[in-house]
C-alpha cells in the first residue's frame, strides 16, 4: 500500500465493514475542464450509462475538481436490497486518485459506530451536517472528524441524496447520504456548499439507475456465481442454453450431516451451514474457482481450463482449494462455538472432465444447473472416500495432471459408473 493510500485510511475498519472493489481512473481520462451547469447536464444524461456506482462517483468527483470545487475527499452510502449486505459505501480521494467500495453488513446501520457518525440526521431527516475542522483536533463528537483532522482536512459537509431505497430488512429510506471534505485552508465557501447541495440533488437519478444494476448483478452472483451472473444479465444464457466446460471438478461434503440435523435445532443447523460454507467458498474463490451450487451440506465447484498448458494449473488450484476446505473443517471442529456439532469432518473428491451447465426449466421457473458424466463420477468418488475413510480421493484423470506424489488406491466399482475406476489419494506427509 502506498504512503498516500495509507494516510487516507483508518488503521482498522469498523466491525461489519468489508473492502470491496477499488478503481483508479487513468490521469489521461480525467476531465480537464468542467462547469457546474455542465455537470448537471452530464448527471441527467451520460451518467445514466455508467456501469457501476464506483465509476459514477469517481467520474463525478473529477468533474467537480475540474469545475474548481475544492473537493479532496468524497463518499456516499446507499442502502441495498441484498441477502448479504445492508448497503455499500464508496469513498474517493483526490490524492492518490482512487475510489474504494465498502460493503456493509446488515447490523452496521444500527451499530454504535454508525450512530456516532454524521449520517443519522442526514439519512433520517434529510438535514445537512457541516463541520469546520480545527487543526490538530484529537477528539470530536463525530470520530470521523478527528480522523480527518489528523489527515489535514479543514472542512466537511454531509448532504442528503433524495433517493428512496429499501434494505433487506424491509425498511425504506427516503434519503441516502453523501459527504465531501477539503484540505483548502479556508475550507468550503457558502457558494461551494450550495453547489455541492445541488449536485447531491442531481445525483439521485443516475445513482438509482446504477444501484439497480448493481443489485441485480450482485444478487445473481450470490445465487449463480460470479462467472455466470453477468452472462445471464447480458442475455447470453437463456432457457435451454448453456455450455460445455473442461475443468477440474471439486465436490465437498460434511460427514454425518444427517445425524446432526436430527440432533440440533433448525436455526443451529443453519448457523453451522453458514459457517461451513463461508470457509468452503473462500477456499474455492481464493484459488480462482467457481462455485456452481450447494447441495444440502455439499458444494460443487469447478476450475476451468481451455488447453493442455493450463489444465495442470487448474488441477493444482483445485487441489489447493480442496486442502483449504478440509483445513477449514478442522478449524470449525476445534472452535468452541461449535462444540455441540462435533465431530465436524469433511470429505472431498476431485476429477478432471467436462461439465455442461446452463438454464433448464419451465418458462416461468428456471434453474441454472450442471450435468454430465464428470459430475456423476466425482460424486461417486466422494462416496468412495467416505467408505475408505479418506478425506480426499482423486480420479485417474485428475491424478494425471498432478505430476506424481500420489498414493494409488486401486480399482473400484462405483454405482452408476459402467466400468471400475482407478482412485488415488495424496501421499501421506
């Protein structure tokens, strides 16, 4: 992280706030000249075609700078209708010229950190909050002001954006909030504040458009996967269409899950599954894989490859993901918070082959699913791993991509597979 970046960020993030995307516009693409009427016209027209909120905020802020407004830092927070997050925030800095996205968990709007920010009166009552920042201020009723004082800012204003948005909790907000800060010694003038207030009003329409696009993309990604969602939104994958993908295929499962369901209350099982899949999915995404679907306590993921040169790399990433998923299961088993679910054990299988995935179903109800003999084989290998008492079993096709260091487990007859198949495991040690 550069010095400029680290100076603009707090040492720790508030609980429930996660870093998302970041964006840096090339200097050659930044506007050199702009006027306030021109910015208003841009917000009513070209800004509607911008593909993401972070790029919208970045493009707006550079136009404000080009129009002569002393904006050195800006931010906006918008509520989302999303299963994972209550909203997102975007922060922008003139130096180092970067925009950053923050994802907010559902408990953040009710947190103490949020209540001690300037945003509640802005969001709840549509008020403007202006704070002139004294040099060296170490304490303030709003902790963010102390942070800005330490970074050399002299003035701060938070403004309402009249954009109705409904969160996943069902609560509708009439106002969203944006803020601007400057390092200019004299701070913002009254004319600056008036101009920024008009910009906040004009921002509502394009922000609503890009937020709707963002929600559609993210909700689809949450249910279909990050690789498939944009293709579905673009109309590329319609009912009855799909594609064949050559890939390393990973499946994982929790051992003894049926007994756990009988023993634990339903809410506790859901809590366990959420913790279980958090680590399983992180293992796959950490190696560049794509989670295709969850099946009860099981997960199916692929690591695509398109030629012989990349097949070994995909296999190596899939194997690393499988090991990380098994490590996560061991960590949960050792976690006192899940002592009532012990023993927690995972089993995994790996195969290399072809997967066909696409949209099937009725005209008014679709499922994006995966089919093919490769999936049947990997699921049977997972069952074989359980019967052999192994954590991880590999097919011969997958083993051929690993380059040795494996333990041969012999030929095995698998249900639904025509001929006996060879199976392998990672060698001990």
